[in-house]
């Protein structure tokens, strides 16, 4: 145990109040979190309606949970009588407190109040309606991490349109691989970078269904495009919200696309609202006085985590640009300057700071931070140590895990419970998480496949372009019929938490021993000379062998002494099976745009296989460093 909330913090936590209220309302004993979680999955008919009312979901009607009897988990319908608007719930607050504080790496700062946000959404919604946008139309966006993305999303959603976005740094082919599948009617893009309008026109030419192109940063005289400012340049107008069924398609998100064409995951409006607001209010203790920050982009599902903080009536704080600009601790500068209360980053960001010897708390206050969130990849035990030593010993460090596929969490934070080194604190309320072996039997005391055995409201509506849902069902329900198979290698702990060792499709199996790559990374990160690492299984002599690639500190050479230290570190703290057969120094580690190590892409290159959609990587050029390496031929 590396952190324990004070009795006062436990008492103040909304999760504590919710647990007691649920116990009283339903006449059940819910003495601790484990009892509350068990009740939430044993009695979904009681838990989800009670949660709906507790969160104050705005809707024309809620109706009962009334999950329809279904032969398959994927066919269950949630709140079939409900009609609501995602945008209406996010725009419930309309005073002059700051709704969005947006900063850039160049030092620019903008602030938008809740009242101004509502007004700008109304203007853009009216403009989109005049362009003919209506329920079911796709509105696609390539926008920076600023207020405009949230304004445009809320405006489109208020009309019942389906929103989908990509980050501006995604290559043109990567954008077409995504938007080309969903046939958008409107494209909203930025043109503030050099040749920006030219690139937008190129994209528009490759999207045959496009009728309107709206450009942020375009000059007023630009032909064939509508300047973003024109949508706002109109008299104030009343914002009308179109309330639609709970499972109305509202958002399309994408898988990484590094092993094939990205899957277009369609999410329903109600499931995303209910699940994410549950996360913020109960699992992160975010409320009206909160300031929520997560370093992300418009191309990652965590962007929706930021947006939903508005429904908790909290202020969202943005940083657009490199997290190391204008200085190496820029995000902690922002946390102090803006009074951030929930601070979210990725494990690679923390690992980079740790490797550099940084100690943010030595030069920052960080006294407003109550919760630190981390996701995108497993958070190693050593990073737990570093955060509590060098960053914020007073904060609840919550490593959370879910994914784009569910746009929610399977394992998450508990502000009223302890943090244990290397563990995700708790299983999320309402999520029947388990771990199975390869035969589909529950596993205890060992790692296996992460599954969810009961329906949950943010299951995707399906994949776009998959009307009979064959691809969707094969992806998540084929491995274990009737059970959601998520693709993570995980272990349930005796304390009720979870340890995730990485993606199970990247699991290493030398000699039949299943090894999660995160187990190796956690040891390598303790070697000060190593900045980053990536492990794969290379086919070798009718089996596989582990190959570890390491990115070293400037000026450091991988000599025999360092090679031996790395091997001993891994062997002493894991097992002999974890020790790599080869350790190779490289100049860069390929990652996806969301910061995940591209293990499968590297494995393909090492085996001379094609990498599909390498443009989906943040640094695709790094793959060439792994091609034809002489050290892997023997």
C-alpha cells in the first residue's frame, strides 16, 4: 500500500455518499466498495436506474432499465424508453465560471465561460442546421486540442448528428482510412499550419460524400471552403436539443489501424454519457469545484473523457502541443497555474520524466492535485514509487484501463480506498470483470485473458459498415461465446484490484510460458541508462525467443556490462523465462498516436512482413530501424 485516503477524504467522497444512499434506498448492506461492486453487477436492474437518478441525467424520460431478454450479450438493449441529448447534459451549467481553459505550448491562453460555451454551441448548431445537417449525418473533424473541437462536437450532437474526429498530426492516408469508411457530409478542419488549406482540399477531394468543408484559420477569401468564424458570426440564437433514444449512434471512434484498416466503432449516446459521468463523479470524485486535465488529442478516446467533465459541471483544462514545451515540466507548470484537481497523463510521459531525473514537486506546489490518472499502457510498480516520491505524495494515483472499444473503464480509481503498488485500484461499478484461461475457465492467482461476463451500457452499437455485425461479434465474442473478450493479459488481485501486463495479442510465449511485455518493461525502466524499451517474440527454431530493443540515454553504449545488468535485473525480479535472448540498442521506439508501443508492427518488420497502415503511427519512420538487423539472424 503506497497511499491511503484520510478519514476526512473518505467521508467527503461522493462515492461514499453514493454507497450509503444506495444501501438505504434498496435496503441492502453495502459496507465497503467490494460489497457495492458486487451489488452493482448482481442487481443491474437496481444499480443502473439508481445511478441515472443520482447523476441527474437530463432526459425526456428514463423509463426502467428493462433490459430486453436476449440470447446474446451483444443484443441486450438499455433503457429502451429513454430519450435524451448528450450535448444537453454537458451544457447544463450556464454561468460565468470558466468552462474551458485552453493553453498552447507556445504560451497562448484562452478562457471560455459556461455561458459563452453555450452561446457558441448554439450559433454553430444553427449554422450546421442551415447547411442541412440532421440526425444520423456524419460530421468529421480534424481539429487541434482547443475549444473549437468541443464546440463543434456539441453543436453536431445537439442536432442528432454522428461525430467523428482525428488528430491534425495524422497523415492524409490515415485520415482517409478512417473518414473514407463513414461517408461524412461535413468536414471541419484546421488550416493554421503551412499548406493547411491545400491539405484540407486534398482530403475533401478524396471524400466523395462531402458537401461542406469548414476550415479553422482559413482566410475570408478562400474559395470552396467556409471559414469557421462565419459559423459564429451571427446573432445569438436559442439552442434546441434533439432528444433521441439511448442507443442512438452518436460517435464513431477508431482502432489504431496498425495491423489493418481501422475498425470504425460506433458508440451510442446514452451509454457513453452514463458510463463516463459515473467515472468522473464517483471514481475520480470530480464535481463543480473541479478542474480536469488530461493530456490527449482529438484523435484519442480520452478526448471524450475530457469533454464529459463538463457534465460534472467542472472546468476542463487543455494543453495543445508537446507536453515538454515550453519546458520539460510544462504540464506541471499548467497544473499549478490553473489549479488542476484531476491530472491525467500517460505512463510513457511519466517514464520519460523519471528517466531524466526530474522531481516536479521540488519546483512546483502541485497542492491542488487530488487525483492523478494514468492510462494508455500499464503503469509499472516503479512509476508508482516515483510519483509518490517525486510528484504528489498526497494524491490518489489511479491507473485506469478500458479502451476505445467500450469508451469506459473495466478497472479504475477509488478515491475512498487505498492505492497498492502496481495495481489498478478497483473494478469499475457495474462491470462484471473476470479473468479466463484459454479454455474459458476463471483464473485466480495467475494471469489470463480479461473478460466481461455481463452486458454493460457502453458496448458499441456495432462497427460502421458491418450491418449484420459479423465483424463486431467475431472481434469481441468469438473467443469466449457470449462473453466480452477484451484482449488484455491481466490478473485479479486478492485486494480486489487488477494487474494488467499488456495486450494479450502481444503476449510473449517462449517455451509455452505466457509473459506480458509490461513485466519486462517494469524492470528495464529501473536501469537509469535506458530511456525506453520494446519487446517482441521472434520466431526461432520451431519456437519463439524474446528480443528486447532498448533506447538508451545520449552517449550510452550497449556494452557487455550494461547487457548483463539488464538481464540480471529482469531475471532477479521476474523469472529466467522473462530474460531476452537478444538485447538490441535502437535509436527510436515506434508508438501509436496515443502513445502505445507498436509491438505488433515491430514484430512484423522483424519477420519481413508488411505493416498495414503504418501511417497510423506517430513516428512510422522508426520502423526502418528494425528491418534486416544482423544481430537477429543468429
